[in-house]
């Protein structure tokens, strides 16, 4: 069965050709241009990308910065619309892209767990049932009732990661999040990914770490300047990635 089907997806952004080195130069250019709009340049973040991910597969996504990886993840997650093409998803999808994006600094860790759980589609009953597990995984028992503004960046990330991984989804999208926390917490996080694999969850895994791609992925795709150059064997995808 196919859980993710990406068909001829393209994403175009319009960017201004004008570049300014100061507020003065920008103002002068505006006066000279008058009411005419600044010329726009068409930039393809993705161009005619197609691939499938089977149920229970972990698909790696590799490519240099600017290859279109983040744009692709946002389109698959439903955060962003493609300019053309379509994406079909079978099952409940959860993207772990921006950890803690919805945290409120003045609320306690516990309160933020509840709010973020609700945002993720969990019921209050589910959240409170998993609360102790989330706190234990994040290793924040002593400070969970303190405002998150008092947390270090590592504590903040651990709590966000723990909340995100408490969601029971069929498809998980991971974008460079296994570097969260110290070495011990990173190992716990890696184990969590392996647990998802054992449960036959479908995973889309983006990383700049060849070691992680080799460890988790069954296949991989290689993106270059918005174009899908290869899909298949992990080693062949990494060879293309590392040769550029």
C-alpha cells in the first residue's frame, strides 16, 4: 500500500530582482519607479517532483541547503500549497518540523504540554493519560511546573520533542530533529524512531547526516536545486549527495 504519493509537484516563488544596500537606495528606487511594481523573478523551489512512499517504509530525503527539502516537507504536511501537482496522503500525518513553535514562554511546561497536545489533535483525556510519560521522557520532572521562559534551550527542545512524539500518527515527518538535547537524549530519540519503525509507521526522514540516513532509511531520494535526481538505494542517493 502507498501512504504518500507525490505527483508532479512544483512550487514557484516570486522574488524581487531589486537589491538595496541602504534605506536611502531603497527610497530612491521607489521614487524613480513610482507606482510601477518592482520586477519579479520566478524561482522554482521544486520542479515536477514525483515519488511514492509505501506503508511502513522509512524514506530518506537528502540534498544540499536550498535543494527544496523543507519546501517539500511543508507541502506534504499540508502547511504549504504546491503551485502545481498534487499530494495524496493515506492515514494521519504528523510533521515534526519546528519543535515548540506553539509554546508560550509565560506558561508552565505542563500547561504548554496540554495546549500543544490539543493543537496536535489529541483529546484532554489522551494528554493527561500521557502526561507522566511525556515529562519522564523529557527529563523535566523538577521544573515541569515552572514557566518555560526559565528553561534552557536544551530543556525547551526536549519538552517539545517529547510532546511531538506522543502523538499517535500513521505517518511521521522528521526534519533534522535528532540533534535535540545532549548525547544521552539524542540516543533516546533515536530509539524512539526505531520504535516507530517496529510499529510499521511510515516515516519521511530528512537529515544532513549520512550516518543517520543509513541507520534508519530503507530507501532515499536525492534533491538538487528543486529537482528530484534519484530515488532508490540509500547508498546511491548518499553517493550523489556527497559528490556535490
